[in-house]
C-alpha cells in the first residue's frame, strides 16, 4: 500500500509539472514567428536534387528527438526507421524504386525508409506504463494492430518531416517504390512494414519545381 501511495504521488507530481510547463510555454510563446512558418510550411518544398553536403548522425538524432514528441494514439509510437547512408545500403534499395526516383535517391546524403511496427504493443510497458494491459486490444487482433500501426506511423512520418525542416534539412518523400521488395530487403524476419521512402539532405535549389496548387479551405473543410 505504501509503495502504491508513493507511486501515485510521483505520478501526480509529474502531471503538475506538465501542466506548469504548458502554461509557461503559452505565456512565453504566442505563436511561431513568420520566418519559422515560412521555413516549415509556406516556402518549404519537396526536393529532387541534393548539394554535396553530408548529414551527420547527430543531425538524424536531433530530428528524431524532436519528432518523437508528436502525439500518437495511446502513445504507441509505431514508426520504425532505417537510415541508408552507404552506397551499399542504397544499392539494396535501388531495385525497389520507380525509375524516376532512382537518381535522386542514389545521390541523396541519407535515405530514410519509414515503416510501421505491427507489434508496437510490445512496448506498452514503457510507452503506456500506467496501463500496459491495453496491449491486449491489439495482441489478439491483427487487423486492428495493422491499421493502428499504419495510421500512427504515418502521423509520425509527418512529424519527422517537419522536424527535419526545423533543423535545416530538406526532404524528398516518395511513395514510388515496391513495398514488398523493400520489406524483403530491409525488414525480413521483423514485424515492420514499409510505408514511405524519404530522401534527406541539403536540397539543390536549381532542381526545385514550381509549387502545384493547393486546395482552399472551403474545398476541404466545413464548420458545423
């Protein structure tokens, strides 16, 4: 009983710290500044060519350490990543790429293969420690596990792209590849399923295309 009381007290203390932190941020930062919004959204672009500048392990860690804070259902964090830097690793990917994606991928400093882990629930003792038994919702329901893993990993990919832009990297996400070949080459024997390939580096502005039109608010949204 004493241990349970102490544990509950610690949890409540952490809750209080979280509430204080968000109030402090809201007091100190009203919104992102215009330059940050340009960098992350309005003037950010998908890149198709790359400057001869390396991406370091430290930068990859920095991006992930930001992206991991994006919300996922039940804090399940189903995203898994393979970073390809060596020529040998990229050559393993080549046969799976659509022809128009080969050159820009082979020349990218780093290529990220994003995947979902369909057995994300195995990590609930760490990621959802107050109620790890929720894993039972997915461990015996493969359809639910796959759908949930895919949706939340896809969310995390978006967070990763924004985080990469935030630290000064450019991104070239691509869906043009054979998922079965990628899974066989990089995720054989695992519970990971590939979702997206994304080139990372410092984009060559000479190879940027014009921005295609975006749908307006009224074309996609309705306020009820």
